[in-house]
C-alpha cells in the first residue's frame, strides 16, 4: 500500500519491462504516465519507507541548510497558499573550504502528498548525495523546494487558485539560489529532476523552460496523459460540496483529494468560491470543457509544441520501475520524442513506483548530472 502512495491510480498495466536504449551524443531517457490516484482510500500523509544504499567508504559530509524563499508568482493565490516556501539546500563538502569555487545546481522536485522533508527521507538525502560524490560524481548544490499545498500537491502548474508554482521553480527559486549561493548561473549548469508528481513537474517545466535548465531527469513521472473520465469517484461532487475551505479536504481520502489538487491546478475558476475550481464532473456527468483543460496540461498532448526546446538539452533522462503502471505512458512519451529524431534512451528497472528511488538518486541521477552539466 505504501509503495503506491503517490502513484495516483489510473495507471494502466502493460508494456514490456525491458529497458530500451537509443545511441546518440546526448543520452536521453524519456518516460510518462497517467496520473495515478490510488483507487483505494490511501491516507495522503503516508510516509514511504525506502531502502537506503550502503554507506560509501570515505564519503565526506555535506552541509544542509533550511531556508525560506519568497515567490512573487505564488502571491495572492485564491487558495491561501504561502508565498514563502520552505526550501532545503544541500551544499557539497568543499563548499565551505573553497570560497572561490562555483557549483552546478540540481533542483529536485518531490511527489504528491509529501513535502521536501519527506522527499529527503525517501531518497535518503544527504547520505545518497554524499555517496554519489564519494563515488566520483562532480560536486554540485542540490536544492529541494517544498510545493505541497492544501490538497497535497501543486502539480507544479500555473493557476490563479494555487499560485504559479511553475514560475516559482523556473524563475523565483532559481534567481534566489543564484543570488545567495556560489552557483554557476548558466542554464548549462542547472539540472532539473523530479519523481512522480515531481516527475510531471520536471517534464512540464523542463519542456517549457529550456532557457533555464540544461539537463532533465524524470523519475516515474505521473500525469503525462489525461485521466480516464470513468475513474472519477461516484460521490465526488457530494464530498466536495460539503467543503467550506480547502483545509476541510484533510478529511477526504486520497483519491478525491488528489482530484481536487488537479482541479485546482488545471481547471481553476476565480468565480466559483469557496474552492475556486471546477470539477471534471457535474450532476454525475463528465464535463468535456473541463476535461479539455486537463488535456491541455498533459505532456503527451503538448509535447509536440516544445520539440525545439528539447533539442537544446544536453540530455534528458527517465527511469521507471517494471512494476509501476506509469511505465506505459513513459513508453509513449519516449516514442514521441524518438519520432522527432532526438537521441534518447528509456530505462525500465526492476522495482515498484518507490522501491528504488534512493538507489536511483545516488547511483543514476547524481552521476547523470555530473556527466551532463557544465562544471
């Protein structure tokens, strides 16, 4: 149960678990998924316990700083989300000893129903970052912003209801980090990675903002295609009608709350208080106009518009577990990118949605950025 906590359950079974590779000067691993709200009533606050890789001999300690970053893009949102966001910054071992040195930066986005602190526990930061450095990865700064909202996730989207979390990550956060830390302030020295909802965020933001980032890594990304309308909870409208404020949603089960998160992000409605969103169903019937808005936010629908941006990346990586239903859309997006002749590779590894995230972060994500970011 815990291992599908933020998978969001419209995942379809299918495609081969065989890893696929494409040669090329840039090793790009693409994947996708339908949003996976678990159909069983999972608690949105569940903390996934993931195996931690063995400590690496000789690993030197990093420094972890917890800061607040103000985002103009999130100010004034109708949902009441704080514009001052919690952010965790992991500084490499040499940062305090070499005051003249500047570093690449990796921005790491968490999944649905958790925040930055829980994400750190799932990928076992800072141990996995220290282990990656000890095994030869070039030292980098790692930044983990918190984008949890009243409905447990911003979808890293742009919405008057939730606030513009896409711009928070791509503009406000990057500007703050560049002005307060010794970074290499160049797109070629910035990486973007995310898991599940964070993988969707890395896809969405990465496709649109190739002027900001130079390499992408998508870990089991969710929400790459629109949700099946038949999967909406039959009593969704009744449950939502009882809510007077977004905070009241804390008593909802995982599925309805996830639907609210998507509606707040993708079908905001400033004329529809008190939640300021439009549900994809009304009077028990699917609303095609709202589903069209959701489709417009699905990477499999909008990817063709950003092919020129994808060509600018040194590399885009993605991985997904062979027991993760999200691998189906992952394969579809991989094929779409491949059809444009963009060198890429797509890997399916043994595991569930969350079982190997710490190992992947240490032994795949960090070495990937070490290879493809400008140092």
